[in-house]
């Protein structure tokens, strides 16, 4: 292994004298989740052999001559490369064309993306460029993924190879999915606003028709903890059940219901719709929010071999995010609870604004329209 | 996607490791992006171009196919461009798949395999040729050469002797002289070439080959001055003969005359073998462009390793030993090389690597 690294290290610097090498093409595939970013370098001599690029026959290929044949180049090359995640094809699209100069001459550079139907764990590559015209052609593939880089050689004898992406370490998966969880709660404004709406009045007491700052902190803390815990338990439950495939609900319904829950939570601060036991609402609606998280997690995809680890880590991430926001919010709310501005400025108009926003979301999600 | 992972993927995608320069978008439609290896003014190239268009429609008659394959092989040998070997391979393939292929197809493929250092495969193809045509002088001579590379001197001598009675006096004498020189009788072998060196005219197409072989045998006989003049005479007739250029460069390096090697090879950086000798000379002279050329050669060897190409192990072993000062690596390469070829130079590098490791 060290030998290969030594040669590679030495290979970093090069002059520009032309040399006679056999026919090689360089394919770099960067795999992340279900997306593949690719760059394929093919020697212009080889493409000229196949397609005849030198229009005026002067022994030189100009950029103009190359540009004229770019659609043919893309068709030819992409028609001889098949990428699949397991047995599901990943179609290539968005080809972009550039040029590179290496020590042995000019190369056409083809950049494209491929989107797989699911997260890639074993990349099945079928490479057949040029073998019918040059049996010694080799496709030198460099596979880049978050846990490492591996190189593979495709030849006429071995045109089809399954490449398994290295198993990420437990630690790596843990970190990745906790991060995803934190990200999703941090950018999940509907979830945050729901929680916010329930927590804003925690530091207040509802007296006849009005709000007043609470006096004792223990009941406030207990209240907050109960609400957050109820929410957490509920969404963890449905997130797990949905991720495991035990329960599933149509996503449009789920998203609309989440928006509705935010409306209700916000309006509850104006008119006591949900009663005093807001933690029940937190639990009940939390069940629906859990389906929302599950949908987000399904888009990222969980590795088959570390499924439960990823799921648990994602859940932990959501809780961590939630907890940090709550811990940031509560002391501020407690400190401001007696202020007129909090009761009249933040709570009431704020809740109203939240409910309006959530109403917009509800309409957008239920009817699949964009209002702004 | 979390930002750190996204960044990693982006950086990883940028660091391709393959590229020596970054891909770019040319600004003008007239900027040249590639030079093709044929010159329109050259009649041979034009012929090749016309023949190459037949790639799409391979020749349906054997004589045209044979001519095209031979042209490709000649071109490959002349400028060391391995792509031409592949093109020849493609032309020959359908003919070799027939139930009774033309005999010349086997001969051409033997020549192709020899160029690829597939010596065992080439000998096998020659066996088929000789089964059909036991009087094919080209086949016997090629077989003798291949067996010499594999150090089967008895078999090589037998192949040489089959040239007798085929009207190939020159080839017979040279063939036997080569085997003699390898079996420990180089002085006698060199003497046996003298009549030929005197009788064969200067303009004879086989003269350069004769001079080159005479040079090798003279070197084995310890007559360095004679060897050098033979090599130079061969090169005077054919400047691009990379085999003789390499032999002369090695002789000059052994005689500690690196400056002359640089003068000889300074323009010849295409063939890897010649670049090696140039780098060895520049290393001795400590010339300023030595690091750049050394790195370029290392990159070429790395590319060979990457694509699984094992035809230049002797040179790679020399590079590892003399330039990189890596005896263990050199020994590994030399031993692998020894499995495939056993010419005097292969034995020499193996012994040198072993000695260096033992120190």
C-alpha cells in the first residue's frame, strides 16, 4: 500500500512534454448519498478515432471543431457507461464540456451528474468505452466518497465491476446523522414554531382574560419539561415507526396537518382552545410531526447496515437541536415575563402572526400551490 | 446534507489526483486543443488515414487487412506508440477467429505480442505459423529472438539452424552469432560477423540492423570502442531507432560519459526507455531540469502501475535503484521482471538490486 502511495505522491508534479502512452481515460466519481458527481477525461485522439473530429484535416483539433461535436461526444461516452445503485439504474444528465491538457496531449472533459433512486452502497459500474476499437484501452476510475477514495481499472476483460463504498465507521455515521437531525430541527420552522407557540405562555399564568407573569419557577420548569418531553416522545415514536416502515401516511397530508397544528398551537395563546394541559396537545401533534421528520430522513436515506444507528442518531440530533433552542429560549422568556411588552407584544401579536404564517403554509401544502 | 460532509465531497471532487492541470474552457474557437499524430504532408500518414477510415468498415479481403495491420505495426515500432498495436490487434482479430486463419495473421500477431512483451504468447503464435509453413524464415528468426529473451539458448540455436537452406545466409550468421555471444563466446561471435560487415553494402536495408547487433556483441566481447562505432553507424542510417539509442546511451553511461548521453537524447523524451537514460545522465551531471524530468518519468511509471501495465519493469527497477535509491522496491520490480524476460540486462539489474539490498 505504501508503494502505491509513493508513486502517487511522485505523480503530482509533471512537465508538459508529450509522451506516448497507451489509451487511458480517467473517470472520477464522487458519490454522496444518492447523488453522483462525475468527471470523465477522454483523450482527444481516441475520440477522433471514433467520431472524426478534425473537420478540415489539418492534423489539429480546435475548440470550435470540438464544440461542434459535443452532443455526439456526450452520446457516445454516456452510452457506454452505466451506473447503478445495486440494480437500480442511475441516469446521467447535465453534461458539461471542458478540455484538459496532460503530459500526453489534450483530453475532452465531460462533467455530468447521476441521480440514483436510492442511497448508493454498492455502485455497479459498466464501462465499455473504446474497447471495440482499442482492446488495450483502460478506464481508470477514482471513486470518491465521504469515507475514502479508491481506484479501479476497467478493461476489456473486466468491463463490469461492483464497487462497494467503504463502510463508514460507527462514529462517522453517528456524527453524520446527529448532524442531520440538528440541521432538520434547526431549519424546520414549522416544528420550531409549534414548540415556540406552546412554550411562550409557559412563563405566564392565564388569569381572567389576561396573562400575568408566573411567580414560582418550579411549576414553570415542570410545565416546560412536560411539554418538551411529550413532544419528544411522540415524534420519536412515530419517526421510528415510520422509518421502520410500520406506519406510513401520505406526505401531503402530514405536512398539511403539521401546518394545522401550528395554527392551533398559536391560536391557543389567544383563545384557550386546547385547555390547560398543553402537553397533551404537544403529544398528540407531536405524533404527526414525527411523520414529518421521517419524510426528511427518507430523503437522506439510511444505510442498510447501520439503519438503527442512523435512525437513533437522527432522533438524538433532533432532540439536541430542540433542547438547545428551548434552553436558549426559556431563560429569556422567564426574564421577560413581567414585561408588558412580552405579554402584549410578543405573545399575542406574535402568536397571531404565527397562526397567519401557518395558515399560509396550510393552504400551500394542502393545495400544492405557492403563495409567495 | 451537513455542511462538513458537503465540503468534503466538494474538495474530494476537486482533488481528483489524476489531473496535472485543471480542466478549462477555451476562450476562442480557434485555439488548438489537440495535436493529432499524423502529418497531412506525409504520404505514409495519408495512407494510414485513408486506411484508418476502414476501421469503421474493416477490410473484407485479407491482403488489405494484412497491409493495414503491417502498417500499424511498423508505425508502432517506429515511434513507440502503443495505440497502433491495438489498432493492429483490432484489424487482425476477426481473421484470427476464423476456423482456418491465414498463416500471416499468426505471424503478425506474434510480432504484436513481441512488442507487448508477451513473449510466451508470441512463441505460441509462431508455433502455429511454423506448423503451416515450416520454411518461413521470418518466423524462425523471430522465434530465435524470442527464445533468447527467455534465455532458452538451446531452443534459440535450433531455430537459427532452421534458417540454413532457406537462402538466408545473413540472418543465419547473425542469429548464430547472437546466441554464441550469449552463451559465453562473444569474441568468436564478433569475429564471425566480420565477413558480413565487410561484404554487406552500406545502403543495404539490413545494414543498420547488422551494425546494431554487431555493437551488442562487441560490447559483450569487451570491445567498447568498436561497439560504440557500430551503434553510431546504425544510428546514422536511422536516427529514431530507440533500441540502438538506448544501447548506446547505456554504453556511454557505463563509461561515465553522461554529457554525451544528454547530447544524444535531449530531444528524445517521448519513449519512456530513452527518458530513463536521459534522467540517469542528468542525475550524474546534476543539471537544473533533472528534477522535472525525473518527476515526469516517475509519473509515467505510476501511470503504468495504475493501469496494471507490466512491460517496463526492467526500466522501473533501474529507476528505483539508481534514481530513487530504493533497493527493496528495485528488487521487487527486478524479480517480477525476471519472471518475464531474462536478457543480460535483466540479470544485471536483478544482481545489482540484490547486492544493494544485501548492503
